[in-house]
C-alpha cells in the first residue's frame, strides 16, 4: 500500500493500514524545496530519525527500530519533490495493490492519479478531492482508462478501482453532532438510509434491549466534568456494538440505537439562488406597499368618478385618468366642470405618486444589493450555533447544520474564504472579522448562542475564541479542534475544571476520515462513520460470498459483539420475503435469517472488527472482548 501526502491524514492513514490491517506501507512525502528531485528512500538510522521527527510533529507512531537503528516495522518512507513518474516508481507503484493520494491540493492529487493509472492500470486508487462534482467525473474517467488499458480486466474489480473521498464530508456529520446534542445520525448505504439516534434512558434504567443498540455511551457522558471516551474510563467508557446482556446491565447509560432502515428517495435538486435568496416580498417594505396600495386606490376612485360624471366606458375613463396622473393628457378646456375638477385631482395624485415611485426604486435596489451580500445576525437571534472558520471542513459543517434546520451564525476573518459564497447562498448571517478582536463574538450574539464550533486552522485562535466565549457565557457548549494532542489534553482538562457546568468536546477530522480511506484501499467502500464520543463506528457494504465469517450463518450467529453486526440487506438486492413492513423498519433482517452467498449486507463494525472481517487483521491480533473496540479518538490531531 502506498500513501502519498504529508499532513495528519496521511500519517494517520499509514498507521491505520499498518497497525489495524497489517499492511506493508510506503509513505511518499514531499521533500523540501531545496532537496534533490531524485526520490530517496529512507532506511536505517535515517528512517528512524525521520520517524521520530514525524511523530513529534503529528503525534503518530514512529516506525520501531532495533538497537542498531534498523527498521523492524513495515513502514517505508520515500521523499520526493513531487509525486511524478519517477517518485511513484521508486515507491513501487507498479507492484502496489493500492495507492492513496491525500494531498490537500486537488490538482496535485489529480496529476498523481493520472500518472499512477498510466503506470499500473490494475492499481486501486483512493483520491482525496474536495470538489464533489469533479470527483464523480474523474472517478469515471480513471475507471474507463483502466478498462481501455486492460481489456480483460474483471468488471467487478473495476467498481472498486477508483474511489474519490473527502475528509471534510466524512468528518462534517460528527462535528455537527458534537455541537448539537441529540442530533439524528443518518448514514446512506446504497439505496437505504440508516437512522441512528442518541437516546437517554430513564433514571435508574438500562437502555431498551429490544432496540438495535449500536453503542453505549460512557457512564460519564452526561457529566460535564467526565472524561469523554477515554481509556482511563475503564469499564465506564463507551462500548461499541454491545450484546443484549451488556445492554441490559448498562443502567443509566445513554445509547446510540438504530431507529429505522428506510429506502433512500431521489436526491432533491439544489435550490437556486433566485428562488431562495431573493423573495419578491422582501423587495418592498410594508410601509412602501401601503403607499402603493393607497396610490392604486386613488387611481381607481378617480376612474370611477369620471365614469359616473361623464358617462364614459370604465376602461376609457381609467385610461384618461392615467394620462392625467402622468401629465401627458390634453387639458380639459371647454369640457364639463366635473371633468376639469377630476383632471386637477389626477394631477395632484401624480405629484404625490412621484416620490413613492422613486422610493420604491431605491428601496428595491437596496434590498437586492443586500440580498446578494452577507447578512448580519438579527438582534433577537438566540439558541443558534456560532461556527468559527469557513474553510473546507467549516463549509461542510455549515451545510450539514443548515440541512438539519439549525440556526447558524458564521465568523470568518477572510472575506474571500471558501465558505463565504456558501453562507451567502444559504442566507446565513455572517460576521467578517478576526475573532481575536473585541466585539466580533459579541456581534455573532455569542451571549445567546447554544454552542460554539471553533474549526479554524490555528490552535491559538480556537483557544482564544473558546475562552472569550466562556467568559461571556460560562455554560456554553464548546467544540474545539486543536492540532497538538498534548496541548489539546491540557486545554480540555483545564476547561473541564474551570467550567464544570459546561460541556467541552473535541473531535478529530483525520480520525473520522482515515478509516474510510483505509477501507477503500482494501476495496471496500465505507458508507459512513458515526462518532461515538472519541471512537468511531463504521458502516460498510460487504458481499457474504467473500467472507467466511458471514457465509452460512444466521444474522444472530454472525454478530460478533464489539467487532461487527449485520444490520440490513443492500437495498438493490432485497427480495419481497426479506422486507419487514413494520412502520419505518424496512429491510431489517430477522435474527434467524440465513446469510447466503448471493447476499450483500450492510454491517456496522469497529475499525479492528472491519479489518478482521476483511481478513486483514493487524499486529493487534484477533478482536476479542474489549479489545475489539476502537482506540479512543485523540483530541484533534488533524490538519485538513
């Protein structure tokens, strides 16, 4: 396996492949600007020193070394100025099974993907792209290129030949759920929608054993001073995929349960800016609308009076009245006195109508200009989420929160940031300014906010925003992203001690996204990842025929507590006999249902459980007991 990149996601992905799946991994990292362009493979003492430096910067595990400085692990590092043909060949792309391109720049990943596909048409590619539409087209293009280069290639293998993923899309649901307690978690699995909800049990009672429990939250999850998802929690920590006996004994614990499995409907088309951002009613104020209505009433009254006094047809009388109002009619010289009086009144109404027309034009122009710019937070806004940072991750989190109908106020220092256009399109109030400056958080109505999401790329900025917000609202819910693990741990403990009545949470973007990339490199696309405190639960679609741990077993027998659990059949392969029409519980499987080779099932699994299910168990051995649960998500060690 080859991983190409040099940020936290690349290092965590390399560790995931090596430690969880037991793969031989080559990490292709960019060399310095003054380094030679010829790729250099590092081994021995040089590799050990590079590993220690990498671990110090990213807090990932360095390759193990013996007393002589030799490498004992299966991680090889190659440094090159760029991922060109020479660098990829040095990394062994012609013999590799899979290549992950996880540079932050989309163009860099695209260039490397084209070169890799040319060097090895059978290579499984996993590409990190932020642009969704480009990713869909590029995935099809690379698969077609593989089919042309290898005409005899199995079409079934082509389905997994190229996978385009986005770390921002993978992490956004977890970050949004951390800011809003009780948010429903929805995972789309092919033609199915899996709805998971965090439920709080009644006082002194255990979660309902009749429900499909995906995870038990830690015993201290509801305690603001509790340590969320830490290994130090021991048996009180979160339990992933528990059995019924464990659920029955979990008195007082909250649980994440699978509420429904329903068919996924067609995707709703994106709303156009003209339809959502520029309502016609907002172009004119209420006072202006009353003025226009009064002018119309005056015109109607004059037209009716002219009809009654002169006997003209109503349409002809209205026509003459409008000519008089706009001062383009002939003077009523020699006509009846009533006609002359009505003409004078019509001229007077025209004088009054002129400033109303000018006001309507000016107000409509001002409203149109303000509708195409950023909105300011309303004065009476409350119960909203303050989102700090509109980069890649912040933009996806903003779209996720608005999709859930949660009010959001954004704060961004760069007026040209990626998410500014999205905030403008969604009509989200936005404050453009440096959050470290006084008055910026107050302008975002932080004193009435429900939660603060600090998602900038600067640790000190996130910390200062959290401290400033807590100074205004001590019980504010805060979700921080800090790149340094040790620093994050110290900040978490300090905030927890200083504000015991408030909830402080941290989420790792790289930890949420790395399992999806690692599984895709194994040829299995992870359909979604649900964060459970600082651990992660994966959802994947697998073919029963390829997995002896599932083939020939019933659903109940295939359940491995703490490792994996079969949830449903893939919607594209469901027969009428497998459907349960029990409210929303469609395509849920009976416990005694036998899994056959032709079935394709959706499973929930831990990271190590999925590795064992795929037959790629890492050095950690088999997943038994509590060892099957995921390692805790460290307090943000990612740089998206």
